[in-house]
């Protein structure tokens, strides 16, 4: 497929999605399916191939995040209903002050984001952000946007995230240097793109109604006895602690049993289920909740997640259609034909793959494999900076074929235009700021 044809198809598909949803208010699930099928047919594929492509992409997306959203919502509901989220939110507000909510959530996102995937961190911390915003009487975006920004930055530049570890291996970069450089870039970027940008967005984006997902966590009866802060914080952090311990155990020298246990704990869904059970025993039962009440609560809280999960799957299906139609390959090949700075080329290659596929992880791995063979001919280029430039490009745009775009839209109850500002704007700003710091470091090193 020629570059011109690929650009025309890709832009037409994205434009159609925006117009049908924003202008004609059609159901997003139907629009994503219809446009994905039309894109495949326009590229010369049969109807059977078009549907199979959509199903494959949707299945991959749902397989990786569907149960995570369900289990994470159940966990968040118990944390909220038991009063643990209130306890921690009030503790944070007491120490930081309501006016510093955005800075507190940015710090929480950075700490949690270091060892945890974006999807996991967002699903588990969203209830805390909703309740913290309610307790501080601040707009919900002042809590959510800094959290999202910090989680995304950690995913883009910090080991041990798999995409960055993959790029470090492909470029033969130094792990310790990348950790140091990543921290140098992450801290100022999180400040600029989180709390500072949040204040700007809140002033200009307009009012946001309470979404069904937000209402699910905020609709709760005050517990007769609020759990102590230490136990509340332990339960909130338990999934992250289990996953982190599992990753360490899986890589320690030892017997097969230790490795198996580490792999089990490091698997997100298993850690969530264990955390769910621990929360029942440590928080819900001491608060006087019966087994019937807990079971009913877990059943009812899944109602608002149904459409969210399906929409995430549809986003993955559309992303797969972009790949299978040939649009992705044509755009990636065009990036390699550009003559520019190696750092800019790494950034642009990853950004184009991100736009074409919607996946930051795929963008990082693909761009690194495309650029790595030329490193021997690029004298004086730091492989560590190439890792950072590639990571910066991998999160650019926050496109509509990224399932997180639709997940965030439904979690916050945003319009399509508001989602472009909150998610796509934040991701693009992070991408540009990280690239700017990387270019600055290249002039110093």
C-alpha cells in the first residue's frame, strides 16, 4: 500500500469515528466495529477476513484487560465501601491539604507506576482518586489527570516496564544509566504534565457530570467504624506489593517452587483475587458486613463495567484492523525513509507505530527493532537516549485505537472532545516534554 493511500485510509477512518460519535451521537461500540470493517474492506480484504481481524484484536484487548477491569472494580468497591479509601484520602488531605490534591495524586502515580502496568495502576487507583476529589471538594480531573500522567510517564521511560526493558536490550543500553536518566526526566515531566496541566484543563474543559463508574464508588454508606490508616493503606497497596514480590521471586535463584510462586503472584489477576480475599477478611468482616452483603455488593458493582469492557475490546478490534489493513506498515516504512537526527527518527518511528496500532508497547518494540540495525553507523549516539526517545514517541497522540482512550472516556463520563483534551492532549504533551528533555541531555552528555 502506498503512503498516500495509507494516510488517506487512516485519516478517513479516524475522521469518520470522530464525526459519527461527536456530531451524530452514534453508539461508540457500533461505530468502532463499522469503521474497522469498512477499513478492511477498503484495503481489499473479504468480509470474513474483516470480521476475523476485528475479533482477533478485540479478543487480545479483552484477554489482557477485561478481567482486570472486572476484578479491579470489585476490589475498588470493597475498598470504598469498607471506608478504607475515605481513611487514606482524609489522611492524604490532612498531610497535603485539599489544595495540593493534584500534587499528592501525581506522587502516588509515580510511586505505584514504577513497578505496575498503566492499566493495573489506573483501575486500582481510580476509586481512591474519585473519593479524594470528593473529600477535598475539588474537580475530579484534579485527581485523575495527575495520576494518569504519572502512570503514563513511568510506562514510557522507566524500567522495569517490559517495553523499556525490551528497548534497552535491543539498543544494548545500560540499565543503570537508563534508570538514572529516566528519573531525571520523569520528575519534572510529571510535574508539568500532571498538576500544572490539570489546572489548565480544569479551567477550560467545562463541567463534567458524574459518570456511572464514578457514582459506583462514591455511592456508599458511611461505615460505623472506619478502619485504621495502616490497615487501610496496606489493603490498597496489597495488589502492588504482591505483584512486585512476585516479580522479584520469579527472578531469584532458587527452586522451581519459588519461581512458580513468584510467577503466580506476579500475575495481575491472581494478585487481585488474593487482594480481594484479604480485603474481605481485614476490612469488610471487621466492619460488620455479612457474606451475603459482600456478595451482593460485588455483583452489583459490575453493572457499569459491562459497556466499558466491550468498548475497550472494540478499541482493540479497530487497532487490529489498522494493522491488518496495511496502514500501519506503510506509515512505519515512511518513517524509516526520513533523513533526520537518530533521536528524532527513533521518536518519529515510535510515534507513527503508536498512531497506527494504538499500543505503546508495540510502538516501543517495533521502533527499537527498526532503528537498532543502524546504530553501528550512527557515531556518537547514546543508546540510553535512544531508549528515552523511543519511549517518548511510543505514548504520543493517545489515539482512538488505543483501548485506554475509551476506558478513560467511560470512567470519567467525558465527551469525545473532552477525551481528546484529557487523554490525547496529556499523552502528546508528555511525549513532547520527554523528547525535549532527551534532546537537552544529548547536548550535555
